[in-house]
C-alpha cells in the first residue's frame, strides 16, 4: 500500500498480467462443451479454427483443395452402341451441372461440389452425404452434403459404425442412399483422419513465436531515436538564470531541428550532440535469428500437411528441375486422393443411368494436365500407342484389347 492508501501495483504484477499464454487468449474463440469432447467433435472444431486463423495452415489446406479440384468429365465405357453412348454422355453432362446445390441454394453442380468435397477430406478427414432421387424416380436430383461435425462413431454391436446426430437421435448411416469417403483411413482409424492431425502442436509454437516477436519488437523500439545533448559550458560571469535560459533555448532549438528533419535531410550539430537508437545493438542478428526460427516452424507445418514449402510461396532458391520433381510427387498424392472421388462420382453417374434405363456404364477422370506438360504428355501417349500397334501387328493382342488399351490412353 502507498502513502495515499491506494493499492500499489509492482512491475512484476503488471508483467504477469500482460503475459498471458496464447491458449488463454484464443480459448474464447473455440467454444467447447463436455459433449464435444466426449463425441470427438472438438477435433473438427480445432482443425477448422486452425485453418481459419493461421495463414500457413490456411494456405496448405487451400493449396491441397485447389490442386485436387481439377476439372474432369464422365466417359462412357466401351461396349455401348454409339446412340446409347451419346444419350448417356448427354445425360451425365447435364447431371454434373445440376446435382449439387451450394450454400445459397443455387445449383452449382460439380464445380461447386469439388472444393467442398476436398475441403471436408483434407480439413475434417471425412466427406459424406445423401443422394436424393426425383419424385418419379427417373433420375438423380441432387446430392446433399453432411457436416462432419454432426457425425459420430459408435459401436453398438461391437463393430464401429457411423451415425448422424440430430438432437438426441442417432441415425444409422448404413444405408444405400448414403456415401462417405474417409481420408487416410487405416485399421485403427477406419473413418479417416484430418490432414492437420500433426499440425496443432507445431502451430502453437509458431504462433507463440510470432506473438513473442511482436511484443519484443514493440518493447525494444527499433524505430525510436535517442538524442543526447551535452549542456554547453557556463560562461564567465553568467548568472544562474541566464545560463538556464541559454541551455533551455539551446535544447529547444536542437529538438525543433530534429523534429523538422525530413527523410532526406541530414542533421548538423555541434559535437556535443549524439544521435543513437533505442534498442539492441545486434538488432539485425536478432531479426535474422527470428526469421530462421520462424522459417523452421513454417516448414514444419508444411511437412505436417505433406506439402513442399515452395508450393505455398516460400521459395528458397530451388532449381526448376528439383521443383518439377517435387511437384510431380505432390501430383501423385493428389491422384491417389482423386481415385476415391472418382469412385464416388462413378457411383453417382451409374445410378443416374440406371434410373433412366440407359444400358451403359461410366467412368470419371480428372484432367491434371498443365500447359507446360502438353508436349511431354503427347510424346508419352504416342509412344504407348506405337507399342500397342506393334503388339497388335505381331499378333500378341487382339483387336478388342488394342481398342480398349487405346481408349484408356486417350
């Protein structure tokens, strides 16, 4: 207590009040209940919070989603007559434009579904929904997505099952109109896992580092100048008041000169004035050390999401050849995920053809080609077709097999 009976706050108590942990400051943004933790729903909420709040995590998810959401189309399998194949292709093209409604209720079709689908896979670890047929049961009307946050994994009969939670009711999703794609499913995680499974701990360290740097830069004041003025000597016979007035005038003139200096002006003073900055003498070393540490944290986040840093704009001078090799590796991973999505879209397309009574089956293919790869792709296709012709001419394969293999290449 101070002499005026007012509470005295020590510097230590002030520092303790201002240095709250990052989790303490962010916890109000993630509203969790005991039920969320019991059902495992807190993981989905955490991954969504990380994606929305941390730029590196958002960029990773965004890049994976956009790489995987390549354009694609249905192709009719060989065996159907040209007339039937034409009807089937026309019907499937119409299906891709109408079978999905966006969040505002507008029919956006396949282009609107793919980003939502891959976001659910990479961020939440699961994609699922219900197929709705038309009232006359002659076509697929639309596909309705399910929020993974509403899904629960129960084992009522000893085997794990997927259920939809609606209020206090659980709907068993072992039904023919429901389709789900788990991401990275395994024996111990049959319902998939988020791409961000390994990110939270590293993301916490990275955000703590950024916050520490913010507070350190703010307190060190690297942008402040410290002007030190040595008072002039007292003249012989000068009174105290006259000396004080002269010193103050000299001080005020120096302050006005410093304040009026423009960016490209240089201050001119007597040698009794020293201009310095407030902060560490090794400010550049501190900034460089922080940059390297933060770079390591960013690379850890990229590694946790199976992405190379250069794909997110963090380029450290990689050569074109090495970058192309790493991009090919990423695209192979994209194709492996797209394979599951192709099976889903083929299930949807074949269902629509069956409801319409069209005797044909379809396959869906993504177009992952890029302009700079066209020349190489054409050369590869030409080589494969030449090999097929040689095998056919040598009598090693029949005409039907040659046509089927050629269709797959093209």
